[in-house]
C-alpha cells in the first residue's frame, strides 16, 4: 500500500466485488494501513479498485485495529484494460526483478510471465511477493487493472505451446549496434504481442537460433549499448507502447 501524495486520495486494491452500496470488509493489513498508518476514521473517503469493476469512491463505516468495513458509493472511473501485451522476462536479482514487475505494471503490461532460460540463475520466484508488487504499483499509478504475475516457467516449454497469433518482440542483445527497422515493422502488425527479455547472461545460441526461426517472433535491437535486463524491459515496453499501445 502506497502513501498518497498530499492532494491525492488513498487508493486501495481490494479482492472483493465493488458496486453501489457494496460493503467491503478489510483484512488486518488493510485496517492497519488505513487506520493505524494513515489515521483514517469512520466517515473518511478512499478510492477502491479490484482489477475488474473500475474505481470506486468508498466511505469508512467501521474502523478497528484488526479489521473494518468500507462502503462503496459511486464509481469514479471505469475499468481501463491495458493493451494485450505480455512481458516475458528471465528473473534476475531480487531488487531488479521487483523493479521489472513494478515498471511493467506502470507501463501497461496485461500479463507478466517469469521465464527460465538457459542462462537464468533462479529456479523459483516468490510469485506472491511479485504479485503484491504489481498491486502496489497499480495503487500508486492510478491503474484500475492489475496484471497477473505468472509463476516461473521454462521458456522452451512456453514456446512449445505458443499460440502463433501472438507476436513476440524478441529483444536480442546479439543485434545491439545494428539498426533494424522496427517501429515501422511493428505498426504493420496487430495485437496480441509479448515482449521477451533475457537474463543478465543473455540468450544461449540455441535459444537465439530457435527464436530467429519462429515466424511470429520479431528480433529487435535496443540500440548500440548492452542494457541491463531491467532497463531493457522498460525500453522495450516504451517502444512497443509508443508504436502499438495505448499512448495515444
Ligand atoms: N550478457 C549479455 C547481455 C544480456 S542483457 C551480453 O553481454 O551480451 C539482458 C537482456 O536485455 C538481453 O538478453 C536482451 O533481451 C536485452 N538487451 C539488452 N541490451 C540489448 C540491446 N542493445 N538490444 C536488444 N536487447 C537488449
């Protein structure tokens, strides 16, 4: 849960249906945050979203140490879905992985998939922690949608079962320094898409060969310098959003 800026109302994600007059029970953490940390009391107004029903203005009707109840009154925003863009990334060090999930949520990814590649050091992720980061990022950035964060899966298996109608933007560090036409290539295609970012160790030769051979994968360069995976994720999301996404 994120501290609001001075003028902004508190925005809270709740795992509960939202509608006019709907009572929303709070769990211990939420009650601690609203009534302990933020010092709200009965009658205070907050904004709620649940990822499905848009954003709702709600009033505190019960405030306790271990729980409480809010009442949703009026919808303030409708659900705004991001474009159908997945981010596939190989988990790296903890803080950088957290950063990728946070930034992907802010940048408008519809789904976040951790993939295990040949050179990925992790063999598991804390899916629940990463999902909590996505929720916090959505609370902070005014999002009404929370991208699901999938548990770690092997890239080769994911590609085995891949639906070829989803294009893959394959960020290939082997192309660094080359300048393939990209924005114009991308704008001639339609959604759905997935961005694929490799680990710090890069892709293996076998992975690169396989990806280059896939007709639905488009290999691109992200410029002349080798970016860290977290930087590469933000750069690729920016590129895609400005070419094909919901930026305007
Ligand atoms: N160790 C590798 C770099 C890996 S960078 C090497 O030295 O070659 C981590 C990931 O970020 C890469 O797998 C790729 O997906 C992406 N990336 C970083 N810089 C890139 C660039 N200039 N072009 C395309 N992808 C890049």
